């Protein structure tokens, strides 16, 4: 058994596969000049392959003898050239990557009569993995929409909380002014008119001064205190 690296962008998964595991694509060589078009084979994973790496759906790297090799251009041309339905259903590097991974992880696409060889026809890649790619893209779109909706909901919640707090503050200030007005209304209002003050002064009764002509019998004493009888 050997360790095999499956890398998608920056995420790495290491699995164990048989030392003699291989994966290839079966196709009819349309560029052949022979009368009978035989089925050809292009090997993707060899005995010496120890890793496959997909970057952003449009870059494919294969690890051979410990070194990573970019095979994006080579495989893209191969898939376009030998795909009989390339005009209506193109085959992407991501589809090819998914097919290889299914063979590595789930022992799918095993060649009939062999234990270690795996292969898939080029038309089968489009048939089996086109819908999977569409489903994955839809799931990614839904995840992004959920993130956007979550951010918008959080922003609305923050705005609502801020507005509610401001309303409470303004309401407290308004109630404070109303209480101050009620308190001022409870205080007696003293007119500042000069005529009013003059009239009040006239109502004050002056006590006449005691002189010699004042009859002393009008004075009465009680408990040592003199009282004036008018």
C-alpha cells in the first residue's frame, strides 16, 4: 500500500491505495487514419503517481516521483479533442478530477477482470459528472446566498437595536423636561407687577406708637406679658 495525496486548492486528504493502482481514460482516437477506429487509452494515474491536485477548477497537477507536474493544458486539449459531444457538453478538468477521486476512494470504475486497474470512457465522464458539477455549483450558490442573507439580517438587527436605543434616550430626555415643567407649575406664582406690590403694602396695618395720651387701662397683663386691647 502507498499513501496518495488528494488536494483541492489548499485542503489535503491522504488515503492509502494499492501500489499497483492505475486510472485511465478510454476513448476512440478520431484522429486515426486507420479504417477501423480502435479504442485507445490515456493513463492518468500510474504506479509512480502519488498525488492529484485541483486548483480553482481549471488547474490540474499530478505528482510523479515526488514532484508536482502541471498537466492542465495537456488534459484540457485531450478532453476537447476526443470528446465526441464537445460542442454540446464539454468535459472540464474538475469532472476528470472527480472521476479519478471516485476510483481512488471508492474503488469505482474498476476495469473488468482486473483488481488494480481502473478506467472510464470519455463519454461516461460527461454523463456521470456533469450533473454532479451542476449540483455542486448550485450548492455553492446557496451557501453564498445564505452568507449574504445572514450578513444582511445581522446588519438590520444592529440598525434596529441602535434606532431603538436612540428612541429610548430621546424619550427619557422628553420625560425629564415634562417632569420639570410639572414641578415648576406646583410653585406659587408671584406677580411681579409694581401696582400689585403697592396694594399689598397698603393692606399692612401699622400699630400706633404708645404715647402719653394713650389710656393705660387698655393694657392688660397676663403671666407677666402686656397685651394691647383695641
